[in-house]
C-alpha cells in the first residue's frame, strides 16, 4: 500500500509544521482482487515521479469567482418536471487536517436515479430512466467549508463483478482544490444499507472505522417538514479521520 502523508498545522501561526501519515487502512489498495476490474487498471510497473510544474499547480483558483449555475446544486430542478423518488438534502463540510474548514472547494456529485439507473450509454440494465433526472450536480464550499445539495435518494443497482452483485445506494463525490492536481474522489453511502457486507468496493477500505467515514449520517434536525430528509456527510482530506479516497495521493 502506498504511504499517505498528512500536513500538521501549528495552532498559533497556522502554518504547516510537520507531516504525519494517514492511518494504515484508510484508503483502498489499488489492486483488490474481490473488486475484479482493479486488476485491469492498477499500475503494474513502478510508479514514476513527475515533478509538478506550473501546469499542475495553477488552475481555476477561485471557483466562487467563476460561479456555478443557479440550479447546479439542486438535481431535482434541472428539468421541466420533478424527478421520481425520495427527495433528500445532502450537505456537510470539507476539512483539511486538524479540522480546518476548506472554503472554495469545488464539490461535484454524480449518481443513479431512484431506480438505480445511470443516464449513461453503458448502463443498460432494465430499470427505468427518469426524463427529469440527469444525476449530476456541483457547488462550491462556503467560508465554513460547507456544501449542500438537493437530490433524489439513489437506488441500488446490479453490476457484473460476480454472481448477484449489487451496489449499495451511493453518491459519487469529486473534490477539486486550488489546482488541477488536487482532485480527490470518493463515494458516500447511506446508513444501515443491507448490502454493505456484500459490496467489494465498500469493503476494499481495510479499516472498519474508515469505512464508516464513507457513510452519511441521517439528521432529523436538518430535515425539513413536509419536504425532505437530510443526510450529513463531512469530508476530511487528511489526518487521523481522513475520508477514504479512491486512488488517494
Ligand atoms: Fe456508482
């Protein structure tokens, strides 16, 4: 498994002081035989270090200044009609090491519809598409590192990994920091999903506590009466409570 480093900040000067490793077992190994397609894509040659150049370390510095569309964060209002399914709010905050909130991070999500079908040409299983749901959204974190989406609870779906393989309901997340090289991808799950024990992707994260950090928390206080239930999903980029990331740096 690769080593993962963590930057520690001095609490007075707020400057980086040292590095520590993310705990062993936080991130999934690149080659995980129960998740069969990893065998096709994990690096089989030693990795080559490519020093970052101006191309990698510059990019859209202020997403809030670039602006996102008015309805980019609301997946239930991107078409003429309302999508079928259970309307939910998904919100949380993005933190760096030591619980420092990260503003101006681009948070993008993509997901299946309520029936578990993606709007994608390769998704052909016999579940209905929803003409009022595309399944993609984005927003930029505010000064408290906060983000919020309105969407439809995705359904589970089958996949070809093994006999009778089904994915637990999940929402894919991508986070993009101040540079193109700072992209992290993970999946958010829903509490109490009965398919957790059978899913090799969920279980590719070795550490049980780290796995639980991919599971959102139902919030009755965040829910809005007669409108939507709320799920909270905080994301920690590094450190002892780091969120597991696919292909973590
Ligand atoms: Fe998926």
